[in-house]
């Protein structure tokens, strides 16, 4: 048999060995053999605190000062994570809604204008109804930035007259459209 045929035979025989899928590993949704209770990782003992957990929780509680840089980060975060459903302006008209996904409420609903920053932080982390939670995907500092940008969107469509610049207010007073 010539060398090419040997090479072909070896290649055909090896294509049947799939070590990657046969290796010992933890399977999702199946009990593992590692611990008697079937879990694949240990639960933290009662009363213990994981390293870094307190620092992470402090970040969630502490609202960073409002700066332009924070708003820029918030805008980028909002556009990455939220626009597919909530739309660029927060009206609930994102791309996936155009394709049949149930529309979220407009971010300018009175209830959401009144919601506290802490409530919005919690909402982004935990999700609600069909909106999944982002706790594992958006770290607290970024979540705060997104909350700040949600406030920008709300204000841009719900600005009280006395917070508008003088020239714009005059235009309203004169009855301009
Ligand atoms: C996959 C689509 C989707 C994405 C992405 C998404 N949301 Fe939502 N969101 C929804 C839906 C649907 C609701 C309505 C949930 C309900 O009331 O059942 C909602 C509700 C909300 C509400 C109102 C909650 C209330 O109490 O009525 C806010 C505020 C909100 N989302 C903010 C965000 C922010 C900020 C992001 C980005 C970090 C985001 N959402 C990403 C779909 C989404």
C-alpha cells in the first residue's frame, strides 16, 4: 500500500475519535458525581461573605457623581444593551419589537419618571417579565451610567418649562410650534 493510502486510512480512523465530547465534564441540568447532593459546586456556608462581595455591593449602593463622561458611557451602554427593545429614544420601538417581540413601556411613563435611581438599578440587575436581568453582564458602575442616561432620555422628552434655556422658553411663550 502506498503512503497516501496509509495516510487516508489513519485520517478516516481518527475522525471517529471525538475526545472533546467524551471527556469527563459537568453537564448542564444533570446531577454531577462530584458531591453527594448532586451539585457541581459547593454552596457558600451560611454567614460567610465572598471575597470582593462587600466592595461590589458598596458600588451598587453608591451613586457616582453625574459627569459628562458618565453620560457618554451611559449612552454607549444604553445603545449596546437596551436599544434592541427600548429603541434609541426609549419609546419602546426597538428593532426586535418591529419583528414581533412584545413592546416595553415608554421610559417616559409617569411611573418610571417617578422611579428612584436605586429602583432603576435594581430593575436593570434583576430584569422584569420578558426583560432578562443584566446583573452578570453589566457591572454596577456601568449600570449607574445607564441609569444616568435613562434620565437624559426622560428629560429630553419631559423637560419642565422652567429648566429650558431662556431663548427656548421665550419661543414657547410666543406660541412658536
Ligand atoms: C429583550 C428586550 C429588552 C432589553 C434588551 C431590555 N429591556 Fe427593558 N423591558 C423589556 C420589556 C419587555 C419590559 C416590560 C416588562 C414587563 O413589564 O413585563 C421592559 C421594562 C423595562 C423598564 C420598565 C419597568 C417597569 O417597571 O415597568 C425599564 C425602566 C427598562 N426595561 C429598562 C431597560 C434598560 C435600562 C435596558 C438596558 C440595560 C433594558 N431595559 C433592556 C424588554 C427589554
